[in-house]
């Protein structure tokens, strides 16, 4: 069952600092690196991503770039790892941490210091490569999806009188925003997914009943292709959601790898999609790559004799880099691991990066919306 949840936190926009080509799979994938993590997120075009990992009993947030990890430390002594939300190709990222209420923070050399940032009513959850933030503005009585650019918060408003609560979301480089829309008067509301572009709302629909929808978007690429999961019917206890891809007004089901459930987590600009699916019998999650109209179990592409088992794929770039989650099948005590994978026949040519750390933050209540309390999984993916 999918659940919504509320997270109180500090939001950080951090700058650290770009790529290449795609091609057909011609052999087994290679494992570039492995990490013992509690959560991971946000692979960008330069083989950079974020992850949380335990250090002396407490989770620290790490930034991975050019084969090395930078420990960002704790945002506050005793704090668990931050919720990892989004990162762009310039390595600016948005994370949410468990700090106190009504204070504003910046992280510098691993220590929190006061800083002024965007208005406290705006709660960011994503950003694009033009450094435009998207999130939710809670200035009024009903939450509204909003963007923040050039020092100004712009509310996108309500979809309709019935779908008056909107929550951002995702944003691509063309400025298309993806939001969840609900009724503020209904305690258990279907989840509609809309795009907003130049003032126009578009309902992307669902894989089933378009009157009572339950559709959640997880990623959008520069062409406007959206991926996520959708249920054929709406009930409060959905168990048969399937991965979808939406492009140019058409939503397509991606199917499963034998089970009743799948979810698309990320899409690159070439349209390759990754995520996870339940296998036949509904007893195990497995990571998938969806390419050229086919869903492929990533475990079948691992080198022969590999001890690893991949349960989820959460990021993919145009150079064939995949960020996946899994564990060591030969070690019964092994917890969650993150894997940086490389598809064969593709290469990475990163642009020179800078390691400039500028962080903006704020503390406020972040109501994360319906991006999944993931079923039977070790990680939460921080949601919208």
C-alpha cells in the first residue's frame, strides 16, 4: 500500500559540479563501484550522486563524484541522514534534514550556520539544470505547487475547484512542471498527476479508471517523457500498480517481470527507463532496464558468478551509467548496498567539475506527497 507522510526538515541547495552517448547492450554490465548505504539518490549526467551511510552509529550524507565520496557530515549532532530529493548536472542538490522548527540553516564544512534563503512557506523538492526550484507553497490554507527562480516564488494555483491542492513535483529544463493534484476536502483522495507548462494544465491520466486516478510521477526528462507508477483502479489499498511511460499525450504500461507490481524510477534523455518489478509469485523485487520496448531484469546482465543481487534501479544517464540498489546474495547479514553500473558499449566523458560548496537551507514542515512508502523495501525514497 502506498502511504503519504509528513517530514519536518531543513532544505539545502548545495553546489559542487557535467557527457555523452547511448548504444545497444552488447554484453554484461560492469560494476564500477559499490557502497554500503541506507539510501541513495539523484544520479546526474556526470556520474555524481548522493547517498546516506552510517558513520559511528549515525547516518551521514555523502556526495560521490569522480570516483571519490565527500562526507557532508551531520546537519546537526545526532541527526539521521537527510532525505535525498534531487540533484542537477551542476551538482546543486536539494536535501531535507531533521533539524529543529523555525530556524534556518546552511551547511558549511559539515557544520550548520544561520542563513537567509527563500521564504519559509516554500518547501522545495526538485530543481532543473537552469537552477529553477519546484516545490509546494504553504502560504495559504491550501497547498499550491510553486516554482522559485530569481528570488521569487510563483504559485501555479489549483487545477480546478475540486482538485484545489497541488504539490510540486518535478521540473525539466524546458520548464515543464509535474505536480500531484488532490482534493483538500477528502481525507483519502485519489492522486492525479498533471503537467503545468506556460500556464496550461494537462492531466496525464492513468492506466485504468480515469475518473478516480492513482498515478504518481517519479521522473521527467528533457523531452517531457514522464515515468512512474499507476494503478488500474483507485482504492486505499492498491497492490497492482504498474510502471508507466507518458509522452505526447499517451500513457503506456511497461508491464512487469512476472509479478503484479512494478515501478519506473528514472528515465534518461534517450528514453531508457529503470525501476523495479516484482517477480512471479510476488516474493522478490528485481531491478529492471526498459529499453527498445522490452523490460530486462538487470540481474540477468550481471557478469557470470557475480555475488550481487539488484533489487531496484533508481537512476540512469545517457552514458549508460545506472545507480542501483541491492545486496550481496552470499552474505546473509548484508544490508542495502548501492551500485554504480556501466552498460557495455557506452562511455562517460564528464566535464570539469568544481567542488564549490554553497548551501542554502530552511527549516519548515515538508509534507511529502505520495511518492511512496515503498513496499517491503529497506529504503524510503523521499518523496514529493
